[in-house]
């Protein structure tokens, strides 16, 4: 009884009342089939699952398919419900940190799923258009020393005042630069730029995007010979 109640509570919170009822109905059906207690008669038709194991197996498989389908259907809704609210102070992290903040609703502590909804469409490239985005022709991950590198992201889902930071790492994982910006109300895109790359050596680099205490994106790129850049 206690176990059934716990399952009902968990599934209601994650998948809603429908998912909870479906789970409980399935548990009851499987339990009844396992104990062989389904025995009824409709007119001249008599059903006894204790004797007809094929029917019992069919019902178990049917319920299993319905339940799995419900989980896949409910998952996107569950993720949607976890989207940040742009006017909720609890969803606003005014500072960034590279370490998870312990506790619940502490300053700067964000739910990982909510944090992912705040920063979207991260792109890397050489130039930013008047619309604040990097055009497809200007996107790429190969840069020559001295070229400007831009990382642009959609922050329409982030509350105003949220702090977003980009850390730049060079070969061997050495941190070489960082920059933090605040989300301004009404702005849809945020751009982080490194203009002085003349001294950057050839090799593998990455840019990490953080909001609050959550890393939400990572862009890999390379510094290459001028003749190979943009290929």
C-alpha cells in the first residue's frame, strides 16, 4: 500500500494525474494477472486468465506499450513545465560560478533544466549581423590568428538581470580569457567577442557558456594557418 502511494505521488508530480492513474491501473492489472484472479463471464463467454496465459501475456504487453508511449508523450510536457519564468526572481542568477551551489533557491543556484531554457541557439563565427545573429556564411570553427571570434546566443528565455559568462580555454585546457554580461530586458541576443587573437597559438580551443552555476553550452573551435581558416 505504501509503495503504491509513493508511485502515485511520484508519477503525478512528473507526468500529471493521467500518468499517475495509468500507472496505478497498470500495477493493479499486472498484480491481478500475476495472482490469476481475473475470472468473469459475459453471456456465453468465460474469461479465466489463470487458465489462459496467452491472454494474460497479451494484456501485459498491451499495457506496457501504452505506458511507455505515455512516458514519451509526457516527457516533453514535463520539460516544458520546467522552463524558466522571465519575471520570477527565483529564476534570476545575478552572478555566475563554475561550482554547483548547494541547497535550494540559493542566490545564483539554478535548476539545470531551467538553465538550459534560458540560453539557446549558441553559434560561433567571425562576424555578427545587424540583427544580432551570426549569418550562416559567417559561422565556422576554424580561425586564423588575429581573426575576431564571436559567440552569440539567444537569451530571450532568461530573466533580466541574469548573469551570463563565457570562459575561453586554449590548448591543454588553459583558461585564457573570460567575460560576463548581464541580460537586459527586451534584448534577444547576447554576443561575446574576442578581438585580439594574434598571439593565440595553433591548436584546439573551446568556449564554455555559463549562467548561474550551470554550464549550458560549449563551443569547440581551432586556431589554424591562415590558408586553412574558413574551410
